[in-house]
């Protein structure tokens, strides 16, 4: 085994505290697991808290499969000031009066429901999006403004949690909202655009990611508890991925270890019952059953051997075979087993 390798392969959910970057969390997890290969799926800004998926060992190869999930945030939208970064960390660049309607709970409750749907959203100037090989945030820090193109995203649901008047914690009136969004949505842009729509300006005050895919904040571990739980904190990667899955025998496991295709006729696809993913319990399949739908060209499935995630395979319709997309060596643990 190479230096800095623990032999572990697992995924954990960390409840990231404010004041730490996602990279800081990765560094802490390297020390906790004694493993150099650690990565995260879905960056959180340093001042944001909440769900951060962390992959350990060969499980780091899962990151590209985990970044496209829908997410839910609890956000304080602060009215009356715009900042250069669209959050409270940036310098105030504009101030404007706050309409009286902002303080009307009935108005706010009804208005936020009009914010759902497919929209075109311009990312914040301080974002990691690249244009012509240059990161927008790097150019913004140099005083060079890059014109970013609008991107299509979807706002699934917006719920008013509370209206917070100016106080010692913040000099601005705030709407505390739960916002469920598609991948690629910037909550800072959402807050900025909400302020403009209400005839004022706004930015993100506090931000907490409470859900990513099927993983909820209450099922994540703090860094302190993770240091005690270690591998017992492992999540089920099958649930995190959300793909249909199959169990393979030793003969097919040998084919898999060599990167060979699996014959579709030998694969029994399994899935969780309809609606099971809506539960807010632990991140695992409570029950499962055989799937009746045939495979679709390009579909990805999770392949399980000896109750560990051994690989991700992709269906090739012309050959009626499942072909290796990513093989994990060693396989990825499921729920601390």
C-alpha cells in the first residue's frame, strides 16, 4: 500500500460549519481517516454551512456522479444593500429603501410562490465559472468584470420561514426562506434578483444547505463526531447515486475486475419502491424490488458485489451489454459495513 493510503473507500456526509472552506473540511478528513485521497462533491462557500458530501480513498472517483443533484437551502435574503459578491462578505456597492410590502407576511408568503419555475439566471461575478479560460472570480478581484451568460436553472419550491427585522445580528430586514433548486443554481443570484424584483437591492445574509440529493443535514456528522465515528459514519453510495442497481456473483465479479462488459441477460436490475426517496430518514434504501423497466441506452447502474459498490456500468444498446464506466478498487463501503 502506498504511503498516505488507508485502504478505506467510503463516502460520508459532513455538516460543514461556517468559517471553514470545503478544502478545510477535506484536510480535516484526511487526518481523521489517515488517507491522502479525499475530495468533496459540491463546494460550499466558507460562510455557508450544511451538507457536504466527502469521498475517501477510491470513492473520490464518485465525485463526478454526485455533483448534479438537486439541493435545498435555508437562506436569509437581506434587503436594502447590494454587495460586490452578492453575499454579506462582500463590500456594499449600493443601498436602497426597502418597500413596506417586504415586512408584510401575507404578501411575502404569496410572493415567494411566484418565484418557482424554469428561469434564466446570470451567475454572480464572484463565481468559479470560466470564460475564455479565465475564472470570473479571479478577474473580478483584479477589477476586470467578465460578462457572464445567463444559464437555465429551475426553482422547484420556495417557502417563507420567517421575516426578520433589523437587529444586532444584521442591520437589514431579512426573509428567511427554504429554497429547493436544480443543479447549477446560485442562491446569491437568486437573492440579488429577488431584491431587484421587489424594487430594492438584496444579498445573501446567512446560507445553509440542508439537502443534497437524498442526503439531509440531520443525517450528516459534525467534524467532531466524525472523528469518533470514522467508518461507522459511512453512507450508502447506492442511495446517494440514485441509480438502479444489480448484485453480481463471483464469476461476473471476476469479469468486472478485468474491466470486461457484463451481459444484459445476466443482470437483474433492482430499484427502490416508488416514493421511497421522499423519506427523510437515513440515506439508504429501506426496501427494494426487481425493476420491470428495460435498460435505456447510456443508462448508468450501480454494481454491487459482496454488499459493496464495486463499479458503475453504462448500458450499450447495440451490443446489449453493460460496459464499465468506473471501477472501484477496493470497492466502496455501504453504511459502515
